[in-house]
C-alpha cells in the first residue's frame, strides 16, 4: 500500500471551473516524489488537498488516501489528527510556519506538548534534538532565540524541524528552496535526502525548477493546466522526455544556457482555470500541435513501463534521424554522490 494515493482527483470551483482534473499520484515510503509545472498548474492545490484542505467553496471528486484512509471523507477532528502526525507541510516562506513574536523553543515545544503529550522538560529536550537533526548550530541557545535572528536558510531548517516534530510519514515541501541562494538551497536538499534515509519519511517536493528536481527527486509528475502532462522516474522524464511541455520546460532552463545550449523560453502564457483552452490545454503554445489537439483532451497513456505522458502526437516516441536526445544531467544526483 502506498503512503499517499491521489486517485483521479478533480477540484471544481464555483462557475464550473476545474482547478485540477483527473490527477493521480502515488507516493511510497522513503521516496522523494516531485511535482513540477509552471505557476498556476495546480501543484499547491493538489498538495493541500492531500492534507484535506480544499479551496474555499470548492468541491472534489476522486479520492485522496493517506495510509489507505480517504482524507476527503474525514471529519475535521480526524483530519486534525492526520495533519502533523501522518502528513506535514513546509512552505516557501518559513514565516508561514514560524511566529515572529515567539522564541523557537516555545513554538517547537507547544507543538510537541499538544500533539505528542510530552511534559515541559521532555518537550524542550526533544526540541533541541530536532534542531540538531536539521543542523542548527548550538541548538540549546537557538531555542531561546526569535526567528528574526536566523538567516532565510536557517529559518527554513527550523520550519522543517517544526514539521518533523510529530514524526510525519510524509512531508510536503512546497517551493521550500525557491527563495534561497544556490549554496543554501543545496544544503536544504541534502538535509531532505538525509532525513528520508534516516527516518524512512517520504517527501513530496514541489518546484517549478527541473534542475533542482533532477538533484533531489526519484520520480516526477509534471503538471500543466491542472492535469498531469507526464510522469515517471526522474531519469526517464528528464532524459527520455515524451511530452512537448516537459521538453519545453527543459529547453527553458537557464542551466542549459550556461552550458552553451540555446535557452528557448516557452511562448505564450500558462493556462489558468479561467483561461483553459479546449482540447489539450498546452495546444496554443505547442509547436507539435495538430488539429485534433484543439478539440480532444489527450489521455495519460503508459508509453514505457512506469512512464506516462498525455500527448496525442507523441513527437519524441522515436527520435527523428540526426536528433540529439536531451540531457539535463546538469548536477550530479544524490545517489551518484554516494557512489563516488
Ligand atoms: N480558492 C481558489 N479559488 C479560485 N481559484 C483558485 C483557488 N485556489 C487556487 N486557485 C487557482 O488554481 C490554479 C492552481 O493554483 P495552485 O496554487 O495550485 O498553482 P501552483 O501550481 O502551485 O502555482 P505556483 O507555482 O504559482 O505556486 C491557479 O490558477 C490559482 O489561481
Ligand atoms: S496533445 Fe497536441 S498540443 Fe498537446 S502536447 Fe501533444 S502535440 Fe502538443
Ligand atoms: Mg504553488
């Protein structure tokens, strides 16, 4: 049984617009699963629904199971026990999780006392352990400090410690490295990788940045216009890409330009729920579109074992003669670090 199973999820808001449509995602213990896509593709809405948070006024169809239990049919009380203990979430801005007027120790211990039932002394000791775990120097004195004393990267580590307080089986990390500089970003990616190895925790890692995804994720789901465009192992999706949108994202990477490859921005605007073209939502921006792309929504098909893409044309099914396959092995992956 998977830890998280999002099964054919659609989220409908007033006015009959779909925020996401027919999305299925699975996450197993110890895995780092990426969700990528441009702004507005539905990454956060999908993740928030995994915690039972539907946008106000929205309705859903499909199922979201955490450890086999459907969170969409849970009572508010049941949901509260799932959040934090089974699933926890960290956001781009660590101050979303941290209170600026309370010291770190008060915030961490309150969490531990409420959710874990620890006494004051035990909660304080566990809080210091958590800070140690996320590599905050001098945890004991850090507990008495306020969030503003720490750099952005350190605050993000503390927000992760807060999320880890109740030993969640699944951590959802939504753009948590986006605002950080490259070195600090690398430290946070290392931290997540270490934590999943040490604790067996699974991570859903959300970012629009495929170069970062390449470093951290085992499997990847690419979303466009509220639907899945492509999914599979990170190697297959990035190096044997089958969907024109994924390929367009790769060609738009600045890291490619730094290596002398042409940087090709994706033309046009991303699809939003109130500007959703009929047929394949990517069709106005797709250089491979044919007439039927304007009317027919392409099905997500399994093209190779475990590798899915939703494109009726499948232009990279077999590379045209002379075409060079894309290779975005821009940074060594974590498992390669370990092997070398
Ligand atoms: N409560 C809501 N009511 C109406 N539209 C919403 C609501 N919540 C989100 N949306 C819209 O749904 C779409 C998907 O939003 P979501 O936040 O999941 O995007 P995202 O992929 O996380 O984008 P970003 O990279 O900018 O964070 C967006 O167009 C957003 O404006
Ligand atoms: S279905 Fe058509 S428009 Fe959509 S990605 Fe494939 S070729 Fe492009
Ligand atoms: Mg988002």
